[in-house]
C-alpha cells in the first residue's frame, strides 16, 4: 500500500523549501547544497560534554540569559526578509525548516533588553526517530542519558560577542532537566570559530563523522577517537 499521507507531507516540505528559496533569494546557497548532495565527503567532529564534570560558564562580552524560544522571537532572529546577505538568509531558512518541523526544544540567548541573539535546539532521546528522519542519520542514536544540541545560529549583527559559547553552555545545562548527563553536538572540522566556541562551552571531541554522498545516496560513518586523536582535534590548548 502506498503511503499517500507520508508522500504528501514530503511533497509539502519540498514545496515550502522551494518557496522559501525563491522568496529569500538563496539560489547560490541552494545550488551549493544540491551539488554537495551529488558527490562529496564531509568530515566533522562530534563533541561531548559531561554535565557532571566541573565547568564554568564562559562570559559573553554582553550580559545574556537563556530561555525557551517564543513565537514573538521568530521575526527578530529568523526573519527571512530581513536586510541580511544571502548566506545569512540561507542559515535562517534552514532553521525555519527545523522550527516548522516542530521537533526539539529551541532556546534563545537574549540580551538585557530580551532581544534574541542566539538560538539552538535541544533534542531528547525519545525524539530519536524524528531526529534520524529530519537529519537523515547525520547524528548517532541518543542513549537514555544523552541529549543533542543542533541548529546553532548567531545573526551577523550579534557575532564577535562570544555569545555562542556562553549561550551554548547555558542551553546544555538545560539537558539536566530532561535527565541527560551527556550532551553531544557536531561541527565541521574546518569551522574553527565554532569549534572554539564549543570547547569554551565545555565540549570536547570524541568521534569523527564522515558524511559521504554519491549520486544522492548518503552514508554516514562514525569513528570513535583515540586519546591522541582527541588532543589533535582540540583547537584550544
């Protein structure tokens, strides 16, 4: 029997994606993404934080706090029609898709005027099926004492304030409320700024991920790091 409901949902998602691409003008970024899906190997580091290990939340250059994202925040941090370049609109578009899917718990870091300046999603292990489906297996299945942080985004106007490391650290702390001891996240090996932010937030490398695509087919491999590989992968030493 054909799953017409599932097929309709998939078509609807792609239709929204195409509509957002047209409206936001992110043609170049979309083309780059499509080309990547044809044939590529993309390495990334998986990083993990033990919430029971000593850790001091790093300070941002401005006072911030974190709270759950509310509807009124969306137009301030994910507006697709904001006066930003196409690269940032692409980043906003991908987070909007995640928000529309309705999985995970999005948190925002806000300044002292409650203006959202950073957003990131926290995923629970009971969302494994939804996470695997939405992200196409890019993340390992979470154990009962694990949580995943994904979708980090700092608008350009708020960058350079070390908001990511402080906000990420505080959002990771929220995982303890859902019974997690460990929080994991993934970052491309060449994204040095994000890797530094993750380390400041208490995350250390623990696994290599290889995202391999050939003619649209995706295979994801995870390889646990040795102690020496962990040290080599660290960017703050």
